[in-house]
C-alpha cells in the first residue's frame, strides 16, 4: 500500500491520454514521454509541457500533487490572460 503522499503523486501520474493503464505504465517505465503538442490547432506552452513531464517522473515522490497542479494552473490561467499585469512592488520607490 502506498503512503498517502505517494498515492497522491501516483494518481497524478496515472492520468493519461489515448493509452490504457497497462500500456501507459509500460511506456513511461521504458522512458517514453509524449512530445510537446504543437501544430496548427494546438501549441502547448513550454511551462505546461514541463509540468506534464514532471507528472511522468519515474519516482512518485517527485511528481506534483493535485494541490500543486491546481495552484499552478490557477496561476497560469491568470498570468496568461491578455490583460494581466503582475502586482506592482509596493517597496519600490
């Protein structure tokens, strides 16, 4: 049985696209990583692809948790908004 923290990391790793669980585990165990999606209809941002790669880390403890992913994508959505401006540094003057 996996410890609670390891289980959360392993659950993120099991999320996949287009492969059954056994195939996914075998391919990732063999070192396969999906290439960064690019093309006319899809251009995956590098920051998002880097998170995808972390989800496929061979060590469960190195994979991001759902809480981390939620925070990352919440921040990413805000930062990538067309009119987003980071907060001004209040100490600068």
